[in-house]
C-alpha cells in the first residue's frame, strides 16, 4: 500500500495568522486571554491554546471589563464589536483578511441598494458575521438548491451573490448556476469569495482521487473546509473519511486498498498529518509520495496595531487594538 500525500494541505495563511495572534497576545498580556468563538475549527489546536490560558466564549457577557478579547478567524458581526467597545475590552481582530473582504463586499453592495444573496451554511460563524454587517431585509442566506429555487428579492435588477469562503467549489457552482437562471441580472464581486486555500485543497484532493482507492482527510468535524474535502473525494466515486486523529482510522477501511490519498483541512496542524502517516505505516503502508498539485506562497501580516504593541513592548490600553479593517 502506498500513500499519496496531497499538496497543498493543512494550515492556510488566515489560520496561521489567527493562531499566531492568540499566541502573541498570551505572551503580551498573560492568561487569561478571551477569544470569541473557537479561534479556528480544530479541537486539538483549541485544546492546546486553552491549556495555555485562552478562554473561548460564545457570549461577551462574561468577559471581565478591560480584558484582552480576540475575534476568531471566522469574523464577527458589528454587534460584537459594539459590545466589546462598551465593555472596554482590548480587542484584537484575527478575522481572516479574505473573510473581511466578503464583509466589505456585503456593506458596499447593501449601501448601493442591492439585495445580497449569501451562499453559506446556516449557523456557521462566518455567515453570521457577514450578514450581520447589513440589515436583515438586505440579505438572504442560501444553503441549498431548493432555497435557490424559492428565494425572492425586492428588485431583480439589483441583486448580488456572495459566498462563504470555505464552501465546496462544486456545490457553490451548482447553486450559482441556478440563481443565474432565475436572476439574469445577478452580479458577482470582482474576485471569487471562496478562498485560495479552499480551492487549492479541493483541487489536490480531486486530482489524487483519480489514483487512490481511499481518501483520508485529517480535520475536525466542525471544520467546514475539511468536510468539503471529503465531499470532493466522494463526488468522484472514492471512499473517503474525515479523521480527527490517527487513532480514528479503522483498519477495515484499508482492506484491499493499494493507494491512499491523504490530505488535511486548512485548520489542521501538520503534526496530525505526520501522526496519521505513522499510523498508516503500522497498518501496511510501504511508501509515501508527496504530490504538490498547486504551489502556495501566501501569507498575511499580523494586525498593524498588534505589531506596534509587540515592537513597543508595552500592552495597549482598552479598545486600542481595534478592527483590522
């Protein structure tokens, strides 16, 4: 049995930046440091940061006034920003810049009188943050083809579609095609909303699926982009499983398998991939070949004001490390 290791895989630039922000803020202020929602959707990373003093909260009500508060990579609605300011919290914005891009698109189009159709997963923090930027009657969440068939808009001449950054490229294209059929004047933003990392990881899994008997994706069950990688492989007729750790691999999956394709979601650390490879060796894998389908060279700087605090060596006063936008 051989293992084809997908490239790219694992941490994207937005995730790397968000995790580093939590680590830096812990160094500057010491624990506890509060984080609105899980900083990224990976339970091992979250558990490690929790052990180091990060406190993950879904409500700001229990955050002591004046405390450091980090907004997760998924972004937050303006209501959270306003509440944090009221409570005098030291706000550090770890929202992925590509998510911020979609927030700004929603604001810009809504101001121009457009209705925003947002393709995303109901209950995920990313659409909650994006649609929170505009009035409830200015946007509609679309999760399925059936919802695309049923949606109505105030003015079919002024409607735009935005998308969650971590969606399946294939599913988004199907919904988008349906919306275009129904709304010929539908506008799209200048650049696609699905992020480069999501697209690249899905492309790598799609290509390796043509050579593999089985596809394994390392990632948390709460990770949207990790689940989409599994769906990408299954859409190509391959058996595929999401594993949160090497221990979750069922040896029965490998019976009769000659080639395993292995990838990981954009919020899964590389050490989990290496542990999975070690487990596959125990279960009969003879060699590992890395296949880089798309080369990546993307990085995002830390928030400017946080860099200033790091360089000065002095903690900032409440409210001074604000919205990265």
